[in-house]
C-alpha cells in the first residue's frame, strides 16, 4: 500500500471518529447532565444496617438516603420515621425539612398522578414551614433546593430553586455542613445552578457559573466533565 493511500485511509478514519464524537456531544441533553445529589451517600449495605437502629433519627436518615438511591419503599419508611419524630415532639425545622423531602421522594415513586401531586404539596408544606422557621439553616435550605430541583414546571418552583442555590453557593466555606471551597460538593452546587438557568432558558445567567467551573475545577474530573457538557449545551 502506497504512502498516499495510507494517508487517505487514516484521514477518512479520523474524520469518522471526529464525526461520531461530535454527534454524541450534539445529542447530549440537559437531562443527561447529572448534578445531584450534592453530597454522596454511604454504601447501600451500610445504610441498610442502620435502618435497624433503635434510634429513630438514625433509622430515618438511613431510609432517607436509601430513598435517594431509589430503593423500593425506602421513601415510605423515611416518611414514617420522620413523621414519628415530629409527633414525638422533635418538631424542629431540620426534621420537618427531612419529612418534606421524604414526601417528595414518595411522590416520585407513586404511579397515580393525583397522589403524586398531593404528596408533593404535602412535602412542600413541610419544607416551606422549615424554611420560614430557619431561613439561615444551611441543611434546611439544601434539602429544599435538592428536593424541588426536578419538580415539573407546573409547581412553579424553579425561581425558588435558583434563589436557594445562589444562597448556598454564597455560604460555601462557612463551616459544617456547608462544603469546603473547591470540593466536589462545591462544584456540584455551581453546576446545579448553571443547569437550572439553562433549564429556564437563561444562558446569559448560566455563563458566569460555567466559566467558574471551567476555571476553578479543571483538575476535578467529575466537575470539569459537567462543565464541558454545560458549555456544549449553551452553544446549541
């Protein structure tokens, strides 16, 4: 085979590879960009063991995190545990926020649409009550933002999600439970905010957040990958 033929074949193959990569990138949608959960959960096996705890809060938290992993019936168990905590007198804002978030995950797992709507509204009632009583509680605000992030537009909650995420990002580095500056959790918060602006068809508002991800998280593989996806979507 002559050198010219080899060059032509190589050029043709390279063009095919580039085309397939470009097509794959162009097929990426916002639904493909994974930014949640902000904080990762322990291994499923560890959580399952904790569900047997005699401490109601420990068991409730384990069921709650299993619900986040979409384990069957975990959201129902989480609702039961946190409901018991509230009824037993532990009616603090954070417990109510967990109960509200558990209700929204229970709605996610429901098949009957009217039941989904009722459970979401119940969850929002608890989450908003918790926010009214503790507007500066980082964990409460994070629970509301992450619980309502994927709600359908009919609930008209995306503006509140953006406000919550902006508040959370501003508090990064302020101490536990806020994430450390430059951590993966920090990057996920910024990515979630940028993605929500794109969902709202606000690329100009997403731009500075995507640029921040590209500048400050270029050495964090997960976050830099998300930044590339968001940048590509902004150009479509």
